[in-house]
C-alpha cells in the first residue's frame, strides 16, 4: 500500500484545537490506490483526511470515469442506479428550494457538476448561476444550461452578486479551506437568504458498519468529514445558524451499495446493501444520524 504525501493539518480548522490522534486508514479505491487517514479532533469531533493533497495536486484524483457526478455515463448497474437516485433527489431538492424562497428568486449552485440541477431550476423560472472547478464538467454544464458557469467562488465573489438560495450538494466536503469558503458563501448570501449543504454524516450506522470500506469517505476527494455537531460548531463560529436538518434516506442504500462494491461482495452485495441501508435508516429514525443530511443554514 502506498502512503501519500501532502499537507498535514496540525490545528483543527473548526475549533483551533491542536491535533495529535491517529485515525482510520482508508484507501483511495477509485483512482490512486494511496492510503490516507481519517483523523478526528477530540475536542469538536470534526474529522478530516490526512494528509491533504495540495490544491494544485488534487486534480489528478478526480480523473476517473467512476467519478459519476462529473460524467453522464449510464453504463453499469451502479451508474444506472445513480441516475435513478439523481432524478428522485433532484425533484426533492427542487421542492425544498421552492418552499424556501418566493419566486422570482436567485439560486447559486456551487459545484454544479454537469449542470443537471441548474438546468432543472432554470426550467422552473429560477434565476441561476453556477460554479464548477472542473473544466470538463463546466463545459458540459454550459452546454446543458446555455449560460456561463464560473470556474471558482473567487471569480463570482468579485462580481458582488448576492443570492436568495445557495446550494452545495455534496460539495463542501471537497473544499480545501473551509473557513475561507464559508466566509465567501456568507458574503454571496442575501441577508434573508438560505444556504443549503448536503453532506455525508460519518456518525451514521452505515459508516460504523463499513468502516474503511465506507464509500462516502472517498479519500482524498473528500477532505472534511462532518457530523451534525461539528458542522453546527463551524456554522455558529461564522455567526450563522442551522435552522433545520433533513434526512437523505436514499443515500443509506446508495452508499451501502458502493461500499459493498469496494468489498467485492459480488451478487450478495446488493442484498447486503439493501439490508444495511435499511438498518441505517432505522437507527437514524431514533438519533437523526442519517447517512447524508441536508442542513438549512441562515444568517
Ligand atoms: Zn476541533
């Protein structure tokens, strides 16, 4: 197994605690085969990937057809399932933002990938902007939506624009400097606006079951690993508040299926994934720790 070199985080970016603990060793299954650690701050429970590839070196870890949020392939069972889940998720996301803002309203989707969600929102009369760092995905998003997509948050912040709703669907965990990014998002949000994060929750039962095979660790693309406690701490540190937390129940099944794939469990993997996904949702009904959570954040 290859050990990876990169930046070592020495101080917790959420609470400032000095970090010392060793963490769970997790392999990058989809691209490099390198091994990283999931370390946790003892003080605030924020977890992070260690070491972290430099921003200039992270691009190579995204170069795979398996990284399906950046591609539109429908080959293979997992990808077909992904597209089914995406359709259901998109409808749920649209219902959610329609409840949160009176139209005409503006929406910024950060990490918009190939622009699927943006294009659906545009069709439903939302005034949209998107940010996508990947050149390939950004070009696809521009074709799909017929609008220019920003390559970075910096480029958009410079325009001074503000939005009624800002969404980061499974994106914030990919960002290098979470404090600087949060500050930028806060600047881009209208005073009465809503910031929405969807994030994997490493305190869910499927993470505890699959351990180093839990697909939502996705190292080193996922640099931060939140739970409701650590995210609340980060949000409040920036003078904002979490108003509501919503479950993404399909993710327990989807992530369990990907995790079984990493374990090479063949045919039985699908049945096991359904079982552990269901188990995870059952436990989460009691303690709120669903596999993925949507956070509704306000100023
Ligand atoms: Zn901490």
